[in-house]
C-alpha cells in the first residue's frame, strides 16, 4: 500500500509517468530545433570573373560594376543554351500519347523518341537553332511519318555513337542500334518518295526538314560525303520552292506554312556556307545583290544575328566564286591564244 501511494505522488509530480518525475529538465521547456542554413538558389548568369571569384555579380552590361569597382577586368557573360523541360519518360507519354503515330509505336520506338527529344536534340541544336529542334521538329514528328522515322533513325545513330565498343555487350548493342537506325532511315525514305509526288508547299517543307535530319544523321555516322549530298538536296528543294525569295521579299505572301520559313532558310543557309566552303562549289540558292546598307534596327535575338551573318558570308562566298571563275576563264583564253 505504501509503495502504491508513493507511485501516485510521483506520477502527479512528473506529469503522468514514473520516468518523467526523475528528469532534471523543466517540464514546459520547448524543444529546440536544429539550426539550418538558409537556402538560396544558385545564380549562373553572372559574369565569368565574378563566377570564378564566387562573389555576387550585379550583371551590369557590358561590364559589371563589381569588377569595375575592384579594378578588375570583366570577362563578359556566357551565352548559355535555353534549358529543356519535361525530360521524364512519364511526362513524354502524357505529351505524345494522344497522337496516332506515337500511339502505334512500339516500346523501343517510344524509348528512342524520348532519347531524341531529351538528348539528341540538345546536342545538335546549339545556341542558335533551338526553336527549330525543340519545337518544330518535335511537332512535325507527331504528324509526319517521314519526320517520325527520321527522328528515330537519328536517335538510334546517336545512341550507337555514344555506346562504347570496348566490351562484347557494347558491340552487340551498337549493332542492334545501327540496324534499327538503317531500318528507320529506309522507312523515312519510303514516305519521302510518296511526298515528292505531291506539289504543295507542305510536302516541300517536310522534304526540307528531312534533309536537315539526314544531314545530322550522316554526320553522326562519320560520312561527310553523304551529309553533303543531303545538304545539297535540301538546297535544291529550297531553290525549287523559292523559300529564300519568300523571306527576302518585302511583300511576302502569307501562306499556310507548317514550319517557320525563316528558321528553315537559316538552317539551309548554314548548309550552303559549308557546301561552298568545303568544296569551293557554286552556290545553289539564288540570292539578290549584297545589301549596301547595314540594318539600323538592333537584332531581336542572337539567332536573328546569326542568320544575318550567315547571309553576309554567303554573299561573300558567291563573290569569291564568281571572281575565281572569271580569273580561270581569263587564263583559259590567254592560254588558248598562245
């Protein structure tokens, strides 16, 4: 009895438990939370000098005030590519599951398209062609079977290029991806042959976009001759349908284009720079005379400035080719006379 009475007294003092009655800390003292470091997002848009010094940059243009105030030389800012979003396979299924082409695809084809959308496109887009690769190509792949198969072929060839060939398992995987890429390439060619019989602007744009994809595919294979052949085909399509004249004309006819004409012409323009530069070939696209005045209005984006620079380089290469042809013609005439 005496022991039970002692237990009841201890429980009243300790707040309901025997062990709590023997604690040395106050019963009402709040529990202290562990100290946490304040989280702030890392900013990667500062100048190169401040990022190396790991100090906060005020991002002043063209030189930040932080570097000027400390007597340092500001090394400027990097032009980083725009990040891509929605890179998970689950989100990819949500985006493309409603399209007929994606719905009929096999699991491996869906895996290759996800690789094309998340990895291959990011590698080939660069800093100036992102809207074309991240938006236009992906949308066209969902409605045009030729672009769908060309995208899968390019993704499989990209995977073939990345898989190491040191071990036997890697060699087997490379062979499987290479066979799949060739199969999808032939499927795309079959659809393009059918499209070539049509005489509408939409089919011409699909042919032009397929030439861009096939050029990248040949570059991944390490075949520059085949890549130049596809680039030449795309240039002939652009010349036949006068894509360049439509963008240079002040009163451009507004037609129902499936793709932005200026982006496509900018890509093909870059192809012609390589086409003439590597082999000293005659230009394929017909251009007007070189502009005599520099545009006063500032460029709206770096992509627009890049396309304008490509246009000027093409004009210069055309003048160089014309001068070389005239010089060779004069030499031929003089040697013929002698």
